[in-house]
C-alpha cells in the first residue's frame, strides 16, 4: 500500500516538475522572442521555423507579423540613420524589399519590427496564382534563397483596398460627426478637422484626419510605404499594366516601383532594353504627372544585377532623359547566375537567387549605376545584406537607402536593429555624423584621386 502510494506520489511530482520545466522553457522563449534576442532568433527560433517548407514558413511568419506578434526594437533608431529622400522623411534608411509582403497584409507589423520603410508587392492588375509549387527553396549552407514565385498576386483591387483600409478609422457608434472649422478649433486638439477641397484623391493625400462619409481617413506616418508594380503574365499590353498601377496606387503610396527585372515572368527583363524601357517609362511618367494632387509619388525602377556594361549605360541614358526621367533606382533584383561557391543541393533550381551570394554582384551594379548617373539618381541598395558592414559598403558605393529580405529568413527580426547599430558605429568610426555624408563616398574618393594625378 505504501509502495503504491509512493509510486503514485512520484508520478504526481514528476508531472508537476514537467509542468514547471516546460513552463520555464516557454517563459524563457517568450521573453527572448519579445526582447528580440539576436542569438536566440538565429540559433533557435528561425531554425525551428525552417522545419516547415519555405513557403509555409513564410506564410506563418507573415500571419504573426500581421497580428503584430513581433519584437519591438528595444532602443530608439540612431538619429544618424534618419534621412530625407524625394522630399520624404524616412525614420530609418533600413527598409523591407518587395516580395515579402506581396499582398500588403502586414504593413503595420513590419513597421513595428523597426523598418523605416516597407515595399509591398509586386502587385499585378488582375489576380494571378504565380508559378506552380514548390517555387521557393532554401540554400541554408549558402545563406541564400532561390524563388520562382512568378508575381503571385491578389490583384490591384484587393491590395489597394487593404492598404486604404489601414488608414481609415470607423466612426464609433453614437459618435457625432464633427464639422468644426479652424476658427473654432484653435489648438486642433481632439477634433476631426475638415478639408475644404472635395476631391477624393486630394483627401487621400492629407496627413490629417478628415471626415469622409462615416469614416475618418488619416494617412499613417509611422513609416514610408512603397508599392512595387508588376504586369500580368498573360497581358497583351505590358505598358498599360504599369500605367494602371500608377493610376491605382498613386494616391496611397509614398513611392511607386516599376519592376521590370524579375527573372520569373517570361519576357519581363526584355523591358530593360533601351527602346522598350524608354517607351514604358515615358508612359508611366506621363500618367504619374497627371495625378491631381501634390506631392506626387516618386517613380523608381528596379533593375537586374545581370546586366552588361552596355545595358547599364542604356538604362542610365533612358532614366535621365526629361520624358522618361525616374526619381530613383532599386539595385538590384535577384540573379539568374549561379556562383561556383554555392554548395547547397538546391543550387540548380530555376529562379532568382538572393541572399549572401548576391552581395558582390549587387554592390558592383550599385557602384556602376551611381557612376553612370553621376550620383544624380537616388539608389536603393538591396541584395545580400546581413550586417552593418554589408549595408555600409552599399552606402559608400552610392545607395541612399537600404532594403533587406533574405537575411530575415536566417536571422529573424533582430537583424534589423543589429544592422542599424553596426551601421551607426561604422559611420562614427569614419567620422561621419549622418548617413547622407557617406553616400557615394567611394566614388567621390576615386574622383579626388584622379584629379590629383
């Protein structure tokens, strides 16, 4: 009887101990996840997420971010990384590249993670499923990814409505609509302020709360929002697809990107050729200039890293002409090249390669485009950035802004704060007080050397 009682007591104690241990593990994990512990994410959290297939893991992470179940940076952004480009203020010059949040589902969660700007898309006019699955592959040993998504998109209307809705606040039940003029609201505190102009597009550009039916529209200012535009695979008029995108998203985007460099849509990269690019950009610039509000969104073009010197010169020539002049370049998209250094079993998969193996190729293209445009066209540097030194190299090569993507897969959200911290340290070590001082430093130094010779 005593033995049975002792045995029963043993199992009860063992269960209690298991509960305590498991509870401690969960608490430990929760604290480290919340605080954004870099080592915990890189060595435990992200490897656990990689148990799932790449696309499933992507979707899980996106849902968590959509619900804002993400770590918030524990320290404020360094003032040295706050910058102005195209007349817009970027809280931080570190942003998220297109391709992660294709449908604009998790924008506010991504800003909470610490991105200074977020680019959604690519978005096509009509919904399309993209290429068959599996279509994304990890190259873990190479810290890289190959994808052949093929512009899977819910279409203009779905993404537009989602982005618009995040700026609209429903009037609470029983809350009287207030049409109170400025002469009676001297301090502009706690009231909804009407705007005289009735143009819906103009209303959409205001950075104050306005009455709009039974809703209040307020442009969120916690970060800069870009929309990356693509074309439908079966379209008969590719140029018109991009024109539609400019017209649709111009009122709600802080900048627009013309993506003609994805390797996963047949014939898309041909649009980087001089004649085709000139015709495309003339049309989208014309459409952007027709928008009836100010400031109008800057137009950027995203280019491939697999361009010849002649092709780079042609692009530089087109984008600096008056009729096809764009406001910025995103350098670069994924590469179709496969470096000899790749060791992963997935290295031969068809698609665009991103991550660490893209770093040097992207850097070279940034350096070339900065030189060919004489530093007159702001560049967003992307490709293989996983630490502050990677970002700093791209800044000195000519990038005014930086974007991440693949590094998130391997290091998780803490990589954002890590890059900011390391980049700020590198600036200070070189005697710079602000990021803008370092943009194109390598090119400027080479010019000084030539002038001395």
